[in-house]
C-alpha cells in the first residue's frame, strides 16, 4: 500500500486523536498537564456487602481499567476510620486511606475539623445537580454522590391489610419485639417528631414529640442494629418491620426475602452520602484520588454504581433501576421529595451527641 | 598409655558443647557480675509493655479533661471536669454501669458453678479417654474467636434456630431467646468457661486425693467432703478464676453488642459509642477511666480480702 503523508493528513489525525482524548474522563489532565506518577494502588474505604460490590462495579473497576491503578477497598466502618484519619492528620502522618466513602453528616464533621481536601476543581462537578453540593459548608470539602431514604421496610405477610400507612402502625401490639431501628436512632428522629404530633420546624429546639414517640416505640422492645443486622434479621425471621435505608431492604429482597417498603404519611428522612479525601497524601496520590472521585461523578459510573444500590444519583438523566421507577425510595422529581424530610447536616452534627444521648437514655432503660 | 589416648580422644556430647557455647555467649552479653540484676532484666520487656499502657492511660486522662467543640470537632482548650459531670448526672450511664456490674457478677457465679464440677471431673477421672474428651470439648471453642462464637449462638438460638426447632417438636411456639440481658450473660458464661477451668484445674490438682479419702473414711458423705474439704482447698483457684472472669466480663464489648440487640450495652459499648459514633473522645476517655477505676477497685478489694488465689498473692489472714 502506498500512502502519501501530507500536512493536512497529519493535522486531521491530530484533531481526531485530540477529539477522542477529550471524550475520556481524564482528558483535561492528559492534555493540559503531565500526569503525576501513578501509585500501584489506591485505598477506598467502603461499606461491605452489596454496597462495596456496587462501588466496585461502577467506579473501582472502571478506574483500574482506565488508569491501571488497582483499587483496594477498606471495609473499616466509617465511624471507626474517622478517628484514625483525624489522628493521622493531626500527627502529620500519611492517612490510612485515599478516598473515604462516608455519610454526609460524618464527612461534614471531618470537613469542620479541617482534615479534608478541597474537591472543587473536579471536572465532572460541572455536570452534577444541586444534590452534589454539601449544604452549610464552603466549597466542596466533600462531594455528595447520591441520596437515600430511610424507608419503612416490612414483610408483606405481616401486614395482610396492605402497606403500613403511618409510623404509628409500628405500635400495633402484634409487632411487639418484631421491629428494628438503627442503634443510634439515625433516620428515625425526624419522622418520629411528626408521628409524635410535633412539627419539623421545631427541630432542633423542641423535639419533645419525637422523644415521646420513641418512648412509645421503646415499649415495643425494638431490636437496635446497623445495616447488616437488618438484612440478617429479616432473613432469620426475627423482625417484621424496620426503619432502614432502602438499599438494605433491596439487598434483602435480592436474597429472596419477601420484603416491601413504603414512605408513611409522616414522611421519611432523606439524606446523602459522599466521597472525600483526607489531607496528608503525597501530591501524586492526591491527584489520582481526585481522579477516582471525578470518575464516580461521571454519567457511566453513576449509572452502574447506583443501579447496584438502587439509589438516585447526582447527575441528571440516570435511568432508574428496574422496578424502582416511581418508587418512593427513588426520588428524582421535585414532587417525589414532598413527603421526604431533609434536615441540614449542620443541624444534624451540632445536635447529634444530644440526640444520641437522649435516644440511648430511652432505649437503654 | 592406652588410657591417655582415650582421654585425648574424648569429646563431650554435641548438646553439651552447644550449651557451653551458649553459656560463653551469654557471659559476653550479660557478664556474671550483673547476675543480681538478672531478675530486673527479665522483667524489663513486661515493664515496658505496662509502661506503654500507663502512658496511654495518662493520655486518656488528659483527653477526658476536654469537652468536644462541635463547631470544629476538636477538643476544647480548657481543662474541665464536665465530661465526668455528664457521666455522674446521666441515668443512662448509671444504668449501664449497674448492668455491667450485674452482668459480670452473674457471669462469675454461673461460670464457677459450671467450671468447678467440670474441672474436678477433668483432674480426678482415671479414664484417659474421658479426660482427653473433656479437654478437647473445653479447648475447641477456645480456639474460636469471641465474635464467631457469638454468631454461633445467634444461629443456634435465633427464632428459627436449632433450639426453637427443638422446642417446636414438643409443641412450643418459637420464643425470643436472644437480644436480652439473659442472652448476654449466657454468651459471657459460654465464653468464660474455659478461662475458669484453666484457673481451677491446677488448684484442684493440688488437693491430695488422700485428703478426700480420709474425710470419707471418717464418715463424711460426698456433699460434706465437697463442702468441708474441696471447696476450702480450691479457694485459690476459685478466687483466681473469679478475678479473671469478672474483669474480662466487666470490660466485654462483643457479647453485649451482638447478643443484646442494641439495648443491653455494657460500659465498653458506651465507650465505643463516644469514640466512634459521636466522635466525643473526651467523654469516651472519661468513661474509659471510670471503667479502669471500677475494675481496679473491685480487683483490689477481692485481692485484699481473699488474695489473688492461683494468681499468686496472699490475702489478709
């Protein structure tokens, strides 16, 4: 074959290569800056079970494929990694992880403490909705990556008359010792305030209605646990209803448990999780950790990751997972949020200790 | 002459020569003139470990004197006793402290109740097969971690577990056996039993069999022998076992967390909550110091009155 190499041909090839590069998630950095040295791996803290499986499929595997950098998932609990990171930053040590997948409330504490890196230069932030921005914090010390609802999950066979309509339905005597809440009360305080006859506007000033309703619930002798417990308890037939994140209910359903969930008339708490990077990483590792989060905000990663979690993301036009379209646990339109309760992280973290102590006081009695 | 050549060809056995070599090396490293300090040298690693623990306690004590500033999530600058005041004024913490003490007390009682006959049979039986079986049954769960054992209990005693299945065979509806205080005590007793047997067995072995035979030949029945001979002579073992089981139970975290269903916290669970859930390290430190103080006082009182049993100290006469 005889090919003539012309000036126009070289220009065309250059344009085509450049255009293709622009379509990749790392285009800007590749074109405008020299990529820093790649570490052999980055460590991402994650929740286990279906949670980490979804992250791996949606973000970590794609990141490794694109960059060649392995991703190790550290399944240390979010609450337990926090003091380790704080201690590492305070002592000027390299933190134990590169990226922390965290609740927005927990992450906000770290942001207030000043141990988070600024993420406002991530290219994919431009394509995110307002949900990505942490409320009450300057800039982007963390990036919210999806929202979730603390639904009322229930076993349909225990509710032959149909889905429970109110949180007060949990007070039915036949549900004694058959319900479960989170062991710090998270997700339950705000609907309890409404179910107890109070008003959301009174939070945090007057939460008597909330505590009164939680006292009533206490008489039902609920089980108190964490994410994996709910799935196990439903699976082992220990409980008939629980206030839990819809993802756990979805996971239990995937495991073959007949489970449904609803948003009762008093509403459900809506909250967000996010990703953040602790301070103290070497420059090159910080760069690649940022690229990891940037990828997590890409349309493709959000679609795969959140299909696994069954949760609404922070980029527009994601396709809801099968069966979750118009589901109350998958709010996307403004009207979907009407029955969901969202209280700012600032109020939550300022009052968390007090609420926790009060919840414990009632439940440990 | 032949004898002389035999002497010249004589060589000490290899083991002896190795020991001589080691002795010579030891002389170089630790000359004989330092012999009077040998005890201290042997103690040094342990003292270093205890020293690190004490340093940690000082750090915890310092932390406990600062309250958490929730606007920055850093400890406040001021020194204050506010964290101790929070504990003192909180009915929740008093309840948790009382539950921990009661749980530890009941665990000691039931564990010793089960461990004494078990140990007695183990050391007194003439059948080697039975002794081995008892040892294996004792040590098998010992090699499994506490968390795995608690999971085992969750499976066996759950609403659809083996125990409820067995109850179902005699027409009893499934009952909630888990996630309550008795379940926590049950888990602790199950966990502590090998510790107690290990502490008791040497004490029982030390009781001469002839003493029991003498008591019997003087007309004492089995119960009297047990009451007047075995029990008093096994006291060092009982005290040592009670101390170990009591302190481990008082500070336990996993059993209340896993078998208590979230509403049967012990002090260790409350400490965890403050350190890891609310990020209030000051309050967590105050609770941790109170737990150390509580455990130390109880152990001190027991040792003062009964001695430390097989742990090797003598009590008040």
